[in-house]
C-alpha cells in the first residue's frame, strides 16, 4: 500500500493534539450538568480556568490537560519504545507514571486505573489487575492503537486493544468501548471518506471487541446506535446536547457505556468538524474531559492537524509538559511504513 507520509503525520498530530485539546477544554466542565454549564458559562467557546475547590480538577490551570492525555501519550511512548503493543511495558510505565506524579494521592484518576495501580504496586500480575475494570479509562487512552493499526487486520487491532488495556481494563465492556474508539480512529486515518464510515467502523469495533473477549452481551453497539439516533434527530445545538445529556445513565460516573456512545454521537452531529466537535463535547457536561478527549481523537484523525484552530494549538503547546510535535514524528517513525 502506498501511503503519503505527510498526510499520515498530519493525522497523527491531529490525534495527539485533538486528545489534548478536547481533554483540556472539557476539563473545567467535568461532571457538571447541562443546566450548571448554561447557568455558569452560557456557552463554553474557549479554554477556561479550572473550577474552584471541590472539583476533581480544581488544581489545574487554563489549557492544562488531565490524566486522559497523559495516559494516551504513555501508550504512544510504549509503542515507540517497544515497536508493538506490549502489555507488560504498559503496566510498568503506568506504575512509574503514578509514582513520578504521586497520582494515588490525587483525585485525577478513575476507580479502575486506581485499583490496578494499587494491585500492580502490591505485586499482582498485570494479567490479573484489570479484571474488574469496566470504566472508560481504557477508551480514553486507546487512540494511539488506532493510529498504529490503521492498516492492520481487524482481529489484530482488537488483540492490540486488549493488550494495551490488559493491566487496567480487562473486561468485555471496557474492550468493546475501547475498540469502538480505536476502529473509529483507524477508519478516519485509513479511509477518512465521511463521518458515516467512521461511525460504521466504531460499531464493528464495539461488536468485535466484546466477541473476542468472549462476552458479546457486553457489547455497547446498541448504546452507540441509540446515541447516533440523537445526533440525527436535531439540528439545534442546545436541543441536541440536552437530549444527549439525558441519554447518559450516570452523569457523575465514568461509564464506558455512557461516554463512548456520547463521544461518537458528538462526532457524528458535527460531521467530523473539529471545532464544532470540541465545543459540543465541552458543553455537554458529565465526564466531559474524557468525552472531549475521545471526540478530539476522532475529529483530529478525521480532519487532521491542519484543520485544528491555531490558537488552540498554541494554548496546548504553552501548557503541555512535552513536545507534541516531536512525539508525532517519533510515532510516525515507529510505524515503519
């Protein structure tokens, strides 16, 4: 297959910046309701300062991304280092990241990742530590696998998703959600013809992920389809987001079956437009930093880096703890195309 490496790098950077932008812009509205967002901000149109004490993100600053992006970059770093999806390396990097940032003494991580880190540090095998992980912490960090496997067979891609999430989210539900995002990114990079194809790919990933985990009953295909129906039902910004918020089962939780379908619905409603996708995600509320990060991965891989607003890129570059452009270049080299 002949691949234009400049186009591919544009899409890789679209993912890495997209995740960070969606995460950082959704960070201040995380776990807020639609009414709270409208009452406090009207409509969010740019990066905001983090909320005051009492929020999980109260110590962050404007434009700063959360663990969602940091763990996405950790997955990318592992792939660059190992040249494949290595579950043991992922586990070792997770523990080092947690220790280096004193993560267990913060409110930044979800319950599945927190439990896995505790168990890894106690000596439990990485093959066992993710067996109770059903939340969205797998889907939020998985987009590098969608890039790396953009031209791979589908079953290999699902196996790579499983290995990337093994130490934290080794359940059919979590893998179904993570595979949905992975296949969406994969299609946006390898095909990228229209948002409908990206949506269809997400359904394929959700179904195959649950089936290869041996529990098709935990597939989130139906939830994705229901969320897509909401995207197709209204052209009004507020009516769409109100309906999508009401679709979410537990807005104060980090459920895979809520956040993944919501992110895909937002991407569909925006027709893959990067700016519109991000603004919808951060005005939705619920787990909006994670939803924003997943939306950013899909819209970034679909639209590419060159379609991302320059002022948003600058904000992320000013606050990021690393050189994202360099990360994108290293990841392209690691693909060995």
